[in-house]
C-alpha cells in the first residue's frame, strides 16, 4: 500500500486552475523529485499534501485512508512534515531549542512544570548523530552554515517520526559543499525508511538522490519516470514543453 | 598492534573536543559579552565613586530612597521586557498607571474597602492590556500604533473620571492603603531587629525583587518563556511549529498592563493620594531601562535581570547628578546619551554584537 496517494486531485482559486486532475503515489523510503517551472503548480500541490488547504476535487490518501486536511497540524498528526524553503527556524535560539520548538519536553508537575533542557539537548544530539551532522545542540542557529540549518530543520521532522518529508528547495542559495551535506541528509532519511518529496529547480541534485521524478507543467502532471530511465535533457524538455509528455 | 587500537579512539575524542572548544562559547565569554553584565559593572563603579565623593550618597536613607524610586520603573520594565521580546512595544504603561490610580482612588473615596478598590483598579488596568493585546495579536495592528492610542485614551479617561481633581479623602481604609505603599522591611523602628547599617527597603522594592525572580524563572524554565523568544526571533517559524503565537502575544500585553497596575497601586499607597497625571512620561523611562538592560527592540532578546539593573542604573544616575549639584535639567541629556550608548553597544553587526567584538579585541585568545 502506498504511503501517500493523490487521486484525481484538482485545486482552483476562483477561475484559476492551479492543479488539474493529478494522480500519483509515494512508497515508504522513496525519494521523489518534483520538478516544474515557476507557476507549474508544484507549490499548490505541496500545500495540498501539507494540509494548508483541502483540494477542490479528488482526494489525498495517507496509508490508504482518505484525509481532508484544513490545517498543517492535521497533516503533521498523520506523519507528514514540511521543511520550508526559509527553514522556519528562530535565529536567536539554539539548535536544540529549535528542534523542540512548539513541542518542548517538560518535567515536574504544575506549577513547577519546567523545561527538561538536558533531555532536549541529549535527544537533539542523538538526532544530529543519526543524521551524521556535526551540528551541536547548544549552538545558536544564527551562527550556523546553511547545511547545519538544514540539519536542524530535518532533525525536527525526525523528532516526530515523520513518514513523509516535503522539502521545498532545500539546496537553493547554499554553497556547493553544503549542498553535498544536504543531499547526504536526504539519503539518511531514505535509509530510515522515510519518504521524501524533493521540490527543486536544481537538476543535478534531483538526479543525485531521487528514485523517481515527477514533472508538472501548467497544473498537470506530464511525466512520472524512474530516475534511472530518464536524462536531464529529457526532463528539461518536459519542463519547458519542448517534449509534450512522457 | 593492540596498543594502537586502544589509542585510536582516544585521539579522535580529543580532536572533537578541540573543535568544540574552538567554536562553542564558554560560560565566561557569554557573561563578558552580555550587556546587563557591563551595566552592572558601570553601576557598581558609579556607586563606589559617589560613595567616596558624596557623604550623603552612601547613607542607608539614600539607599532606601533610591531602591524605592526605581522599583515602580523596574516593575513595569518586567512587563515591557516581555512585550519587547516578542518584538512589540507598549507605550501605554504610563497612562495605564494614571487610570488605575484614579479608578482605585475613586472607589476609596466612595468608602469601599481597600481590596475592592485595588481590584477595581486592577480590572481597569487589565482591561487596557486586553484591548492592546486584542488589536495587536488578533487584529494584527502594529503595537506602536495601538498602544499609542491607548496612551491617549487611558490618560483621557483618568482625567474625566477624576473630574481633574486630586483624590485624597480615602475613607476608613486609608491607613491600610498607606501601610501597603509605605511598608518597609527590615525595619529600624524600636521593635525592629535590624541594625542601622541595613537600609529599610520599601515594599515597592520587594515586589520588584519577587516579580523579577518569577519573570526570570519563566524566561529560563517555562515553555511559555521559550515561546516568547521564538516569536521575537521568527514569528512565522513559531507559528509553523505550532506555537500559539496570537495567544502568547495577547498575554504579553495583558502582563505589561498588569505590571503597570501593580506599580500604580503601590505608588497610590505611598502617596496616600491619586492624581490623574501619575506615570506621565514613565513609558519612556521604562523603555529606556529595558533597552539599557539589554533587551533588543527588534525582539528576541532580553532578561529579567537586565530590566532590573537597567532601571536601577537610570535612577542612580539621576540621584548622583542631583547629589553632585548638577542642574536637574541636565538629566534628560545624560539619560538620553546612555540609551543611545547602550543600544550602540548591543547593536548586531552580522552574528556578533559590537559589545562582543570589543570583548574579543580586548581579551587574549585563551580566555574566550
């Protein structure tokens, strides 16, 4: 059974059809590259899955169960986490504080219920270890490199044992060395049987980590191919419309 | 061969801790680069110099006076710090003080008991905070505008309610009200145990100390405090991770109004009278104290200790200038210069503050 299945989903905003009758599915531990030009409907599709709004038509199934999300928190409860493009980290807090933001561990009882700082630091250290990242739990996020920030954002998804992680342009605007780190993080997630949907414009990155590539153009799915059976040239053609469909 | 295997992990551990030590700030370096620490040093220097040069400064009477004078500012600085950490500002605290004093004063003149009067005053103050919080958190208006409006509204209501009269005929509970505002501990009175060299600290000061401890505890050990900092650092991020941003921001403004009400009721008791001009211009003194104590107006940073020390620093400067015989009209210039200096030192250039940069320049490498 597929972890996530999108069945004949459409979404329109007034007269604009942002997503048009799309169907596809993701298996556990699969890395799917989602590509398309600006305005192709990628973001809308991602927001549908992440629970920002429900589809106009069609349905989203998680573990074979029909889900109608209205808020991201509902999607999160089903094991779907999003790593946002701007990473949604608070710069003035440490790595551990960011990982546990909004779901802090407490100890003791009211009114002396206090933050269990040591447990949070230990748990974050464990997560960074698991991700083979050299991020330290006590470091302030504002002093971190782009790759370390990604590690913090990804550690946050590991904390909740997410089954599916949506990553929006994780390799945009960071250095070459850090891109390698982020791709390694994605492989780590896959290794732990987490499915990843990677939204990216960067062809080499998608080809480096994905098992399957889905191409969208003008709100419709034009290709769904195993990465091994396609080429960057073909994908570029599909994105621009030089190749109609595959 | 065996020797090598035993040794290998040891060396790799050493390497990791070396790297860690290079990058992770030690506790000492964190203290040295914190603004409240340097303000404390400046305060101590100022006190020592004044004690040596001015015989009247170092007396227990003056110590009791100074601590009582800055206590209301310090109490409000606790509330202001909470608001400023979220990235907002509360300009209405001075006017809220005036309104609370007049409402409580009116009930006292109508011969209600002191707790009814204080409760009504507190309700009036919290109502102002509720309005501020509602428009800032739930409607999404800029805090500057909303609280500027409340500054005007609360002061105007205080003038209207008091019919522009001073209220002082407080009925049967007047002695209790005065006792609350004028209480001292430890006492030098004949029955008191305290030797003369211990200053008689006012109830205002003890309330400030208690409040500062509670606020410091919440900042450090409660999820609510953590969320305040997250909102100030990146409100969108806090929202996405499920922090109840609107609710916490709302509470911050109510808490600020609560501290203003508390300060107002203590001053009401101390003066034994209520005037509608109480707290006029205090919002600027409170913001100044908070900023000198290291809170950033951009949000995301601030401490309870900083708010305490900032308000103490401002009052000691005022007191020192007075004792040094400098024309009191100069006070504004000095206080203003310190505000600019404090913000300059705490200013962020890239990842480090100017203060941190100076410390790093002055200290040899091994101390970092």
